[in-house]
C-alpha cells in the first residue's frame, strides 16, 4: 500500500516542479514582410512597418487582427510598400490608423472575401498629407474614413469607406482612378467627385457610406448607327460635335472640369442624360453658340439634373437648343437670346439661390413648341411666356423661380362656353397663354371670354 501511494505522488510532484520552472512567452506573429523574395514574420506591427519602409520595395501582410495602443497610429514615411490586409483588421482610437507623409503605399486585400479593415473610433482611417496612396480593396471605418490634402497623390479603384461625418474628402484634386466612380453603398446611386468638399450627391448632400467601383464606359456615342464607349465624357462630346449627326448617352454622372461648361458650337448633337447628372461650378453648365443641341432623357424615371453652383445652367447665344427632359438649376437660371432658337417640349427650370433672378428667360423669341406652355409645378398655375422679360408669374408680377414645360390639354368644359355645340374650337398658344377660338370669339383656359 505504501508503494502504491509513493507511485501516485510522483506525477503530482512533476507537475509542481513544472509550474515552478520559468516559462517561455510566445508572442503571436501579427505581420509578415517580404523583401526580394525573403519573408520574415513580426510580432510588432510597428517593427513590420519599419522593416517594409526601409526596403526599396516590400509587401507587408497582416497575419492577425491588431489593436493599436490608445492615441497611437502608424506613420508611413518612405519606401514602396504593398499592404495586404489579408482579411484582418487594424483598429485604433487616435487621429488615424495610418498617416501617410511620404513614400508610396498601396493598400489591398488579396483574400477572396476582401473583408480586411482599417477602423478608428476617432479621426480618420487613413490620412495622407504627402506621398502616393493607392487603394483597391478593404473597408475603412472612422468618423472621416479617408482624408487627403492636395499635396498627396491618390488613386482609388476599389474599397468601401464609411464615415459618421463623411466618407471621403480628397481636397483639391480627384482621388479616383481614371476608370472608376463613387457610389452610395445604400442606394447604389452614383456620387460626385467633388474636391472642394467631401464626396456627395448632385445636391451636395455628403455621403457617409461610399463604394468605389470600376466602370467600362462613362458615355456612349452613336454615329451612323455605330456605338463607341468612352471613359472621357469630354472627348465623347468633342467627337459627337465633329460628326454630321450624333447622340451622346451618359452612363455615369459627369463633373465638368473646365471653366466654361460643356460647349456646343457646331454639329447636330442629341445629349441623352439617361437619368444621370451633370455638375458644374462655372459661368454656365451648357453653352450653345452654334449648331444644334437637343437634350433628352431616355431613362424610365427621367430624374436627370444639370446643376451649376455659379452663373447660368443653360445658356444659348446662337444655334439651336431643344429641351425635352431634365431639371436645369443655377443661381442665375437659364438664358437664351436671339439669334439663338429652340423648342421646349419638357424639362424643369429653376433658380436655386437668388430670389431677384429668374428660372428662364428666352429673350427675343418663344422657345415653346406648339401645344406646350409653362407652368408653376407647385401650384399648377399657367405662367406667362414673354420675349421681353423672363417667364412670369402674373398674379405676383415677378419672374418665376420654378418652371415646368408640359403639353396643354384643352378642357372639356370649353364646349359649354358657347351655345353652338356643333362648332369647332381651335386651340392656340399666344405669348405662352392658351387661347381657344370658337365662333369668332376668344376664350382663355377657364372658359372666360377674352374681350
């Protein structure tokens, strides 16, 4: 019995001796750095970054999620480094997760799911003041997900950016790769590549959840039945003007980069807005000073908008401008003057800033197609088409600030205006007003006789 007890005690003594012996601590590898084909693992993300930046070219691959100590962040200053998020996350509670002050940093995620993240509870996920930053994958979450100065070179071709204040602000110049666009992650709507404010929609409402995606074309030009895709909308319009007759169909929103807007001085061009938007901040959005421009919208909802934050939206000084659809907004409204001409069969024209201005002025001629008139969209009231002053609200004796064009319907009650029910009534548009002529008498749209 004693022997048995002695043997049972041996394992207990061995365990106790092992517990008393010093143990070696094995820290987790959080990243690997590959330089010239040789790969080394690191337990410190800071050490991994330092090694990658010290090489001419390196790839840093995350091997585990990393949480940075509070108020600290990673600073990228030199080298040419590819950061492979590898489906992992670096999180911080600081001014940024990564701050770029020099060198070239390319952030990607080579995993199939591409669920890698940079997440910050304060400030930015990525901030670039100098250097070159390229991103094609990953999710970036912070109050301001991506923030760059005009001194940094930025190229975004993928990724998702979520910010409680705003998602992306590339100050002073575009951050998009040449064949890419911004989209609202929730709605799928295309956003505008603003550089004087964070990325936003046509109405400059800032986006908080933005996806960057590649596109195959931003416009299609059809000439003699042959379609050609373009990534450069400006070049598409130039080629259309040089043809005898052409159609330009927008496939993406377009932000005009020059100081004069889209100019049409020759050719016979149909501009199909196709439910897309055009944004400008210049003298006018569209200038017609020759040739013929017809604006349509072939999309089902016809929700396209041309918006200018300074000056006019549509302006025509010569040539022909026809409008069938679209909303045209600017502080100074829309202005056409002889020798320009045109026919409007649709569209909405607004002045969005100065109440002393007007929505539409066709000086010296009427732009209404036969059978069409101007209306106030909020009240349905008929507006006055004058060649001497802007389209007018007669009841308040002031220019209209919001105008729609639509076909005039002859009210059935007009048959009650005269006793001769068998006589034919003739409807006419005189100075933008509906006039019905019956039995030699003239009546307005309400049936009252015009003396």
